[in-house]
C-alpha cells in the first residue's frame, strides 16, 4: 500500500537513495543528508557551493555527497531523489508512477 502525498503516492525507496549520516568532530555530531551523485557532479557541487556540499574521507571513494541541512535547497534534493529513484526502480513501477496525474493546487 502506498502513502499519498498531495494525492500522489510517495516514492518508495529502492536501494536506499537517501540516508542520514551523523558526523562527529568539527561537525559537532550534526546529522547530514547523504545523496547519491556521480563523482563528477559531486566534485562540481562541492566546488560551486562548499558551504552546502561536502564529503568526508569515509564517503570520498563512493558516489555520494553530504549536505548541510540548513543550507540545502529542497528542490535540488527532491530532483536528486527522484532521479536516483527513477534510475533504480523497475521500469513498470516508473511507468505506473508517470501515469498518475500530479496534484496542482
């Protein structure tokens, strides 16, 4: 059963496209969202907006970027999560999702 948000089913995570990471040390135990992105995009995001995006030694070998929640653009996060979900979901699920009309207030 799907949960409805604005009359449209919520994306169900497929291979976990999003998680939170608790950072220690200079980040003071802050939780930061972790997003799946290609290496090139990660490097570009960090270069263009280092106040928002960063990585750690632990995350550097992976196609992941961390973000400071207070600076994160929610529209970027929504687009990233949707892109990752669409790339990992079964084609039939994506097709069914696309067939559902969007809610417009």
